[in-house]
C-alpha cells in the first residue's frame, strides 16, 4: 500500500490540486503512526460511513495491511470526508488500523467524521461535490 503521513497532500488520485486531498490513515509497516484510544461515537460513525462510501472514482487494486503478522487483511475502497474546503481521504483499512493496531487519527479528522452528514445523503453530496470538482477531471 502507498504510505502517506497524516495531513499530507494525497496524490494517490488524479487531481490538478492535490492540496485539496489530505491523507489520513495510510499506514505502512516500519513507518511511525500515532497511537490513541478513539471514542466509540467516532468509531461507530466511521464504521457506518465505510459500509457504502461515496467514491468519485475507482482505483484498481487492493490495500493490504502489512502491520499484521498474519497476512490477509485487505481493503479496496476509500473514504472521502469533507472539512473546511478540503477532503480527508483514507483507505478502508483505517477501521482495522484503529481497532487492531491502536492507530489514533488526528483530532480534526475525528471532528470532521462527527460533523459529517450521512454518507451519500444530499447534505453530504452538497458538501463534497464542490470540493471534488476543484480537483479537476480524473484523467
């Protein structure tokens, strides 16, 4: 999987303005990450968002957790969370990283999760689509 530090510009996706896309939870073995306890409300909401995340484009391939001693934990989707003119983007494995590896996402990401309307709702799309449009066409 591709590694990004939290809050780094995420150039994993085609974009003419990668500064709009901010990476959260792109972990990789051998790279440092913050460990913290995550409040249950945030964890529950994150879990709900990951059931059917809005994805403006699909990227082929899967992410594999290489923090585990036993291989086999994969994810293929990504989650986009709007916040103050940016989109936080995290791999589906973020939930696994929190639950199994003690990862603690940054406070501003947790606040954005708690403030975010339900995934794919009109309110969510109203927030996320204008930001995504600023990234330019995905080609």
